[in-house]
């Protein structure tokens, strides 16, 4: 089983291309999409594929509690679903530092984790505490991932 995760607002990116590739090869995989914080009025979507054919979909309502509530909910959803399928899980591809950390914690060291780092900026938030927390999360995701794919020139 493959597991692809992304923070997405519906724009095509690396995870969507990987999902299409896995689908064309007839793979079993799970695709979890979390909305961007800017689009946090919508919920996360979990789509399961068996032999490349969609076999189930769940939609989770939007998170409450602002940006922090949104990030916490996405982390917990990723953790829960990786934990649920970890026995057959080969690979996790995440577009979020928090997703990669959740996958590593839930799937253990046997799981291969690829972090597709797409939005690194040293100061993402106006709040210095949030910047510190996300800086720590970036470093942890980099350290715990088996591979890092950067899609921007200023990667650390």
C-alpha cells in the first residue's frame, strides 16, 4: 500500500501527480488531502484506491480553533490514518512538516518517508512563537525523512 498526503487547495502538485501515477499502475494507496490554512473552511478528504480504482472516500468537516486548531487536526488525521494502515504501508509522501512527523511517529522506522518541502520561509507567521514551533517542525521533518524533495531555490 502507498500513502500520499498533501496540504492542498485543489491545485495540481507533486502528490496529485504521484496519485495519478500510482493509479495508472494499478496500485493500492490512500490519498489524504488537507486544505491550506487560507482555505480552512473546508475539510480534509481521504480517498482510498484498490488496484488503481477509487474504493472509498471520507470527508472530514473543517477544523475549529484558528490556524493552530487546523494544524493540530491535520496532524491527528494523518497520524490516525497512517497508524490504521501501517502494516501494509511502504511509503509516505508528505507536503507538510507536520504530516511527515505524524507519519514517522505512527508508522515507525520501517516506513519510508519523503518530505516534499514546498513552502519554506523562515517567518511564516506574525507570531514569533508559531515561527519558532514551525522552525522546529521543519528541522524535525528534515531529520526524520528518508528523502527530501525541494521545489524551491531557498531550501535550507
